[in-house]
């Protein structure tokens, strides 16, 4: 089962950006994990894990961008992002 396979590079990169796992990518590309790893080595001259890490980053950036846009209209999202990125919390200020 080590035969040459054809995977659409753009399709593969979209799957990575969507944070699909290896099993899902293999299912969508109709190949084994070994075939996928060989294809990545030939196509990108890099290990599958390294390629995935780089290509998945685009999806994370896109998701973060959507979260920030949502925060413009959603107080809940704005509060969440404030806690995550600005270290804000729900503690009341002032003296007790």
C-alpha cells in the first residue's frame, strides 16, 4: 500500500487550517498516514508534523481575527479576550 498518491496541495492546506487531525486528513485525501507522510516529504521537503504546524497556523490566525471582530459587537467576547490577552478579571476594585 505504499503506492504513489495524488493529494491536492490547496485542499491539504485548507484541512490543516481547519485544524483537522491526521486521521481526518487521511480520510479526506483517501490515503494512509504513511502515504501522507511520504507525500509531505516529497511535496514540502519537510516532515508532516512540521508542515502541519506551519499550515495550521493560518487557521489559528483566522479564528483569532474572527474573535476580535466578534468582540466589537459582543460584550461577552470582549470580556473574554480582555481576560485572556490583558490579564483582566472580574474582581471589584476599591477597598473592602
